[in-house]
């Protein structure tokens, strides 16, 4: 949580605490940081991307998610 606050992360971050944690074993984490990019449907679309490669993939996935999002009706006043 401290790292999230310090860096102003706006995404989910998991810290397992020890190398023996079942989360690390289940997700095959071998080093820190390990980055998984998961799309809006829950599918892993990338792993261990950084910099411009990560930015490009996230931009693409956000655009894809926005295309498939249900249109929101405007909120009407009283």
C-alpha cells in the first residue's frame, strides 16, 4: 500500500510478502516487479512489459474496452 500511495498507482497491485506465497506460485512470479496486463474480460494479454511496449498495449486495450462498453444514458435532471 505504501508503494501504491507513494507512486500514485491507479491499478491493482499485489504484494505476497514471501517467495513461498501461493499467489506467487500460482501466477508463476519469479522476479519483482512482475507485470500482468489483464483486459476488461479478464484475459491475460501481456506479461513483463515495460515502457512504451506496456503503454501501447494498455492504450490498445482501453480503446477496445471503450468500443465494447455499453453506452450510458445521460442523467436527466428533476
